[in-house]
């Protein structure tokens, strides 16, 4: 029984050392949280986050017309993180392994234990950071696509509203409403309200419907498109935007988002 457990001793020690190091790193991070010199950022296992932070701040400054403020000292945490996790730790791991090979009875050199533990911690953190980055990238791409479609829908709604306003102003003999949304005429010359097919025509990208009752001076149109996501009850999630067309009002167009 002892012989069976003995061959796992090294990995049990690694597990114990890993827990101890994680506890020490956690305590050190808490101690440095409000410190004037945050030393923990110089040992970041994902140095790319430091570069991303600098790039984001510079991009905001450029967009706002302010000068960029990044300098070489800002990049030092990324460099120290690369040197510590990608150079020093692998070096200590290999060094400890080579020294262990020279020892008798398959014993491991003391240097091998902390180096292996730190390498394991770094691998887990980096893998978790990679998964997080992929998830964020996918969510950002989906949000960007929906935002682009929303802009296209707003533009198309504006075009539709202009068409509806033109038809409302046109005299009846030219197929218009004669100054009202209720003054249109059918084939028999009977009065009728404006219909969606009168102004929402052609190669439209989105779906539209008339909402609420049509009055002589106002019509409300809703445009929508599916996001590709599904609610728990199985119905598709949709983005909806409505526009109130009031040609005779001080503010002829009022566009609002409809929250599901």
C-alpha cells in the first residue's frame, strides 16, 4: 500500500505547494489592493491585459482629441509578467527537473516543486483568460451585429416615414390622402385609412406593422428583426423600434426603442 502511495508523493506535494502558493498570492494581492505601489500587476500571468488597458485608454484619448499619455513605464508590467511567467518559471522548472535527474531514488530537487506549482497556476489562469477572451469576443461580435442592424432599421424607418408623409400630403387624384391619413380612396372611390402597403414597399430589409389606431394626423409604425436568441418559453427575441409620424406637429417624427 505504501509503495502504491509513494509513487504519487511528488504530485501530492505539488498539490499541497499549489494550495499554499495560491493562498499566499491571494493574501499578497489583498495587501497590495489599496497600496500606492501595486506590485501584483508586475506579476500578471496574462500580460496582454496590460497592453489592452493601455491601448483602450489611448484610443479613448485619441477619439476625444486628447493627447496619448502612454509611455515606456506603462509597459513595464507587461514585460515583467512575460519575463516572470514565460522565462523565469520555465527556467526554474527545467533546472529543477535536470537537478532531480542527478539525484538518487527518483527524488525531486526542492526547486522542482515550487516551479511546477507556479507553472500549473499560470497554465490554469492563462487557460481561463483565453476562455474568457473567446466568450467576450463572441458576445461583442453579436452585440456589434445587432447594433448595426438597429442602425439600419432606424434608417429604413426614416425612409418609410418620409414616404408616408409624402402620400399623406398628396391630393386624392394623385393617389394621396389629401392632407390626412384617413383620406385615401380605394378603387371604388370610398374613403379609407392609409395602409402599410401604400408606403412600405420595395426591397425592404426588415418587417413592419402599423401599431394602434390611425388618426387623421398620426400613424405609428413598428419595425422589427429577430436577434437569433430564444426566450425560455421558446419564442424568438426581437428588436423593435417604433416611429410616430405626425407631419403637422412641431416634431413630425418620434422614434423610440420598444423594450421586450
